[in-house]
C-alpha cells in the first residue's frame, strides 16, 4: 500500500509497517514508515503460509558428498583429503531469516593394522551441544571414554561395530573434556573438546 498501511480485507483495522530509528538524544527514537511486506507472519494474509526451512552445510578443506535436512533434523556426509581437526558450519534459512552454527569435527584415520594391512578406518568424533558423537565405518571393538580436565571419567561406551555405526554420549554439564577413542585396545586418538 502506498500509505504504508497493510491492506486489510477484515473490517477497518489499520496496521502500519515501519522501523524504529534511534534519535540523537538519550531515549529519543522515531517510527519511520516504510512499505509493508506480506511474508510469513503478516497479520493480513489469508490462508496458510508454509514456512520451509532449508539446511546448508559448509566446510573448509572438505568435499560435501551429500546433505539433507529440514527444520527438525538433517545430515551431511563430508570427505576430507587427510586426517585432522576441522570445523563445519550449518546455516538454516526460511522466510523469517537465517541462523548459523559452527561445530567442531575431528576426523581420525587409523593405522592400517587390519587383515593383510589393508584396513583404513575412517572415523570421526564431534560435539553438538552436550553430546559427543562418534561415527565409524570400519569393523572392530571400540571404546570411547570422556574425561574432565581433572582426569575424572564422566562417560564411557564400548561398542562392537560390524558396519557403519554412530555412538552418542551425553555429558551433563558444559565444559572442557578430553575424548579418548580406542580400537581393539589400541588408542586411535585423544582429543580435547569444548561442550557448550
């Protein structure tokens, strides 16, 4: 509408659209009208408005093999050229805007000690909020232990893997933790995490 009001089909209600601009003095502001937009949440749009949320992953030094997601859940498979510590960023977008979050991902490549020396285990350990997740694709007996910085074990899980599997350990509090991953009794990697 040219008068900066939403066009209403219900009664005589008038609702302006504008932005509150800060003035020069303390506590001084003014409402500057601008053209209304009829997007998600607009009070004068009839019917249902579907808000579709999309997920987009980005990662430095990685190839994104596949990604999928909604506003409730999502996954991404990444491929790295070499072992190391990396970060991945997730951006969720919809009609209301976007939000971005960065996660620490640890990718570990085990020593080739399997049958005939041909096994190479691609494994990754990462933290999301107060959960430590451990993904592995190579068969074996794994032990994941989480320690506080004063050396106290706060979580532990042993798992026998025949194929691709994911293990989740929940930590009760925020803080800095050390994660130790062993395969068949041999330490593969010890990593420090910050859980927020």
